C-alpha cells in the first residue's frame, strides 16, 4: 500500500526513489514494483537504463486509484 500511495501522490517514480522514501533497500522496492507490474497495476517505461513506474491503464489500476482517492479523503 505504501508503494501504491507513493505512485498515487507522485505519478511516477523509479525504484531508487521508492526505496529512499520508504527507507528500504533497492531490491525490496524493485521487487514490490515488479510484483505490481505482474499484476497489471503498474507499468514501467525506460529512460536510458532507469525504469520509471506509474499506474497502468487497466481496470485493476483504475480501481486501485479510486480506492486511494477515497482513502485520501478520510481522516485516520
């Protein structure tokens, strides 16, 4: 959920930025992003050797974005 929330807030991120913000190592962040990509929630684009991940244009991704939008309206 933390990875999804970061992508929701920032639009797109590379694994290094995700790792830094979540205070985890690069491999762990990349593994989570790749799992989300396998599930068609996110997709990546290459800029040179750097992968940038963002939400995919799929029903799963749109449902996830809707959930995050509603979640951001609540005070927890």
